[in-house]
C-alpha cells in the first residue's frame, strides 16, 4: 500500500521535472508548471493504454465463453474459473502490487507488470486445454495487479497538481470506453474467426500493445518511489489469499466435483482464516506500524458500511455478467456480435448516468442518488425478469433494451459517487489506504459472485438437464431469471446498507485527501499515516474528488 500517497510530492517530482535543482522542492502549481516534463503526455498515453488493456481484458472474455467452451471442451466449472481466477488473482495482488511499487520503483513494477501481462496473454491465446487457460488467466490477473496500481501513482508524480483534474477526467473517459469496447471487440474478434483462431485473438491482440508499452515505457516513464523505507506484509498477503481461495475455489469447482465434503469444510473454515488475518494485522500494527490493511478504518461507520456495499456490489456484477452471457449465447443461441451489440445501450446508460450523478445530482441530493441507483437497478432487473418470461426463447435484442437502459442508469448513479461517499468520514491521512481497500474489496466481491454462479444458475440447469436446443433455451432462461432474483435480493441488502453512508459526501476528503486517494485507489494500501505523514493540501484542491472517484470505475 502506497505511503507516497499521503506525503507531499518531493523527491519523486524532482525526477519528473528535469532541470530542477536537487535542493529545491517545487511546492506550488506555478513551480510545477515552470519546468514541466515534456514527456509527461507520452507517459500518460502509455500508462492509460495499459489501463485500457486491463479494462478490456476483464470484459472481453465473457463474450467469448461459448467459443472457448466448444473449442477446448471446457466444463462450466472451468469457464467460471477462467473468469473468477483473473478477478481473484487481481484482488489478492492489488495491495501487494501497490506496496512493491513504493519500495522498488513504480516504473520498474509497471514494466514488470506489463511484460508479465503480455506473456500471460500469449499463453492464454496459445492454451492447449482449459487447465492451461485457467493457469494463464491466474498469471494474467497477478500481473495486472502489479501493473494497474502503478498507473495512478505514475500520473500523480508526473503531472503537476493543477493538471491532474484534467488527467483524471481523461481516465474516466478511458474507463467508459473500456466498458463499451470490451464486449464489442470480443464479439468482433470471435465472430471474424481470424486465421481460424476462433476466440484466441481476444488475448493475442494484447501482444503488440504490450510490447509497444514496454519499450515506450522504458524511454518515457520517469522512475519514482516512496521516500521512506517500507516493509511488505507477506504473512498478511498469504493469509488473505488463502482465505479467499478457501471460499471461492470450492464454490467454483464444487458443482463439477459433486460438492465434496472437503469443499464444505474449506468454506466453513475460511472465516477462521480471515479472523486470523485480522488478529495478525492488529499485531503487525502494534509491532511496526506497517499492516497490510489499516484496521482502524473500520471504526468509521460509513467506511465499514461502504466496504460492505462495495463487496456486495462486486457480487452483483460477478453474477449478472456471466449468467447474462450464458443466457444469450448458449440459451438463446445468439452469435457473439449479436450479444455484444445488445449490451451497448447498457454501457452508454452507465456512462451518461455516471457523469450526471457526479456533476449535478450528488452535490444536491447526496446519498439519495446512490439509493435511487439501487432502486433503478432493481426495477430494471424486475422488468428483465418479466420480459424474459413474457417472450421466452423468441426474445429479440430490442426487447431487452428497456431493462438494460434502466439497469445501466442505476449502475451509473452508484459506481461514480460511491467512493466519495464511503471516504467522506475517513480521516484524510488514511484516504489512500481506504480507497485502495475499497477497490480491492470490489474485486473480491466479483470473484465471489462468479463462484456463486454454480449455486444461483447451474443449480437450476442441473435439475432438468436439457435434451434439445429448445429445451436448452427454456432451461437457461429459467436459470437466468432465478439468478436475477438473487441479484435483486443482494441489491435490496445494498439499499439498506446505504443508509449507513453519510447523507452528503464530506468535502474534506475531496479537498485535502484527493492527492492520497488518486494514487492509492488502484494500489490498495497502507498510508503514510503510519509514519505520521499527511498529504499536501494544495494538491488536493487542484486534483479534486476525481482522484478518489474515477478509479472506483475501473473494475
């Protein structure tokens, strides 16, 4: 977890501003602007491209699932693990990746991450079987966890404070573009069947992008690291990863293996591992003040509730997007391009509502905007359940448009302002740690949701095994509607938890803590507060709330 997030830009900015004397610390926007690094926009293009590559890779796989299943003979359990494995490895590595960047250099970790991500993408594209693809996806997620946390940290030390608002606005646009283009790009590449490779180009397309990012990054990105020596909490990393695996792996493989006893025992024991993690983090805090997770944050009611909301929201996303793909492509027999185009209204609605909620609605109505978003998503899901039942297997894409737009509008009202709401009552010296923990929690929820697909979707499929394509359609439609009822239930819980959020997001985090939040949301981690350091207040005024807000959209 990044300590530099919570300290003024001193040593790192010397590197970012060629010609600055070693004994002079630029401490105002004018100082930063006096000798800007002319390479900073090239560096920005490089790290944003890497972030875009990761964002697309999260969404591009779902649309190619039927092709992967057919080509590799992959079981549904393997399919779940191909998606959940990436999310799990990414979640488990985010915190560690941010801390490693602080210790060994953010440029170095970014280059290691993009190199490993590119190699893992090649292994995914060349996979000879489902086991190799699962292993490659785990590696890909782990390398993304090394690469992604460095993106915002590099931006933070490369750009002067007065430019960061514009830069994070660009980051938000990249997030929206990734959400829209991922499914479409996956659909096109799978549909075109380039060189007879079927689904493989969805991974192989990362190779030229990754190689270019590596060589350009070597030339144009400036190195930076935390000023003070930091320690990596390896025991904490091992405990939290073990706890996650004990919970998610049995959920993902249990159905395929006949729900063995060891799976139930692992899931039952996982809370004990998490309890051991909490106990160790308390010990680590007392011993050297460098825990993996700052546990004192959970004493803040709005933060504790907000993390629970983020976890539950990740579960919603993990369930919905996988069962939606299975329903359209396997149940209804739609082509990848038809399924990809069906999702465009949803993505556009998310982007539009996200912009309006942050700029217009939240400043006026506060928490009610997020609650309205949860209600809108529930309404869209209920309409989707009705439409699916009304039209059956003969449903057309345009008949799905209304529920998808309503759902997208609801999601946009939630995802953009949620981080600010969660951070409102958090002491500003802990803003970096808090925002990083939020992003990590979302990924954990996503992995858990993907694992739960075995329970909410395939349990229905297994009750009445289909014997014909018509029967497949009916059974998958029933399973889809059953899954949506579960998602509605989780959203109802989210709606109730939102009452613990502050009525209006506090301005102190947006003003004084943004410098911390914008770096660490991807990194997920410890702050300089452990060493008694505080963020530069002048930076936060220029960076605004966008630093803490936009990264929450990234995954």
